[in-house]
C-alpha cells in the first residue's frame, strides 16, 4: 500500500503539521538541574529533521514543589528554563517540525530506579495514595489544587509566549491528573471526588478551562489520556462507550482540542463488538481529532514482553498495513511513535521513502541512550 495518506498536512487551530506523525513524549532524564539541555535540544531537532511532523516533549514539570520526582527531568517554569525551551522550539521549527511541550505533574509516582530522585516527602495526590490502600505522599488541600490548576494554566500560556505550536497536558498513566480520574487513587469526598468518572474529572476540567482562558481560543490544547496505569495495566476508567462519551465529552467542552489516546497496543479494540481502538472511539464520541499511540513501529509490545512475559508478535509490515487501514478509514488523525524513534531518528523518513526494510529492530539500550 502507498504510504501517501500518512503524509497529508494537518491543522487544528495554532497547530499546523506537514504530516500525521508525532514523536510521543518519553522521559529522558537528560536535563541536569531541571533546565533542558543542549543535548536534548539536538535530540529533538534530529527527530524533526528525520521527518517527524510534531515533536511532543518529554514530560516537563509545572510550577509546583511536587510536580517532578527526578532532578534531571526538565521544568517548564523559570526564566532560564523557558529560555532553554525556546531554543528547542526554534531548533525544531528550523528542521521543519512543530513543537508542543507535555506539561506534567507526577502525583504520587516515585522516580524510576535509574533517576536522581527528588525527596518523596513532597509528592502529592488526590488522597495520598499511589494505588488502592498504598499510601504515598500528601493529600492535596483545596488551596493545593487551586495552585496546581493555576500552574498548569500558566505553563500553557508560557508555551504560547515562547512560540510553541500548542501544549499537551499529561492526564494518563497514573500521574496526577489521572490519579484524580481513577477511583482507587481518588477517595475524596469533596467536589474533586465522587463515585462517577465524570465527577472525578472536575480537576482536569478546571485545568482545561483555566488554560483556555489564559491562552485564548486559537491555541491548540492536547490532553493525553489512558485507561491503563503504570500501577495497574488492566485498569479501565470507562467500561462502556456511554461512560467514555460522558467523560471525554466533559473534557472536550472544557477546552480539549485533541485527545492523545494512549494504549499499550494500538491494534487492540477498546470495546467488545467493534474493532476501533481508543483513539477511534475518542474521535467518534467527541468529534475532535485524536492521536493513536501504543507500540507503533514495533513488532510486539516490547515493554509488556519485557516486564510481564507477554507477546503480541507480528511483522513491522503487517503493523504498518493495519495502521494505514485504520487511518484511511478515519479512525484517528495523528500517529504518535515512541520507542521506534528512540532507536532510529529517521524512522518517519524511511517510511515515506518506502524503506521499511531498513527499520531497525528495537534495542532496550535505546531506552537509556540519548542520541
């Protein structure tokens, strides 16, 4: 099949892309002292030069004491920090790509084993829980929540002011925003809690509303969401299409322009009775553009195979064929590629040139290297 469909332009408000590929956000821990480094600037620029239409940064911390758990993860506040990010934006633009930062608060999640950790005493979350019956960190007060909402909104405005093409909020994978969504970690009895997913979405809704007010109507806001959590791969927020429609509909109304729908394997259906994946359902239910992500460019769910002995083996060619079939029937609008781009900065260009036989097999060493 021709790959031309993947290389159509895309536009949503301030976001204009030369093709439908994004680099998925992946923590690199390559910014000592929290200032994004020249090494990271060059790393992002290489992916843009290699054909990626949209660079989404690794998670970068908002202005809250507990937003990050690793001293080498970049911050998105402060004069020096934002000046360094502006250099990244300019480098990506010079290579023909668009750039958005992923704005992040880690919640109750500890740093990775290889990280230079920040004290866990400042971790904060909806109910002081990392998962059901596992206390960790502080329970956020009303004033903590209000300050956090303001910090997310200010970060979005800062992104606009330094020339970014949009901003993404990390609302997935068991981090802070997702900890509010998820019942086991949100045991609050106030207006930020509740029995229903929609009730527990108030925190995210207020972040989006505040950010929209700060940046105006024309600046693209992306929200990354997931059913699965690092704490529980089998977790599900929305068990039915109706529940998902209510959840994503509230977030759409609050100001989300694009839904970045993370699943471990993009080819797996989200609900029984339909082959559509998570991004497909998000687009169908909200009418908003969606990004699919999950082992794109890999022959298996490498992380699952590594950590749980799982296997979902299929050739790269078959995976690309499946991806293209879904894209051409309008299931989603953009495709985020993660680990394949860690392995090979030119993955997108090779696909466009039809050089699929030159794709490199993923090596776990790429997870630790910045090249």
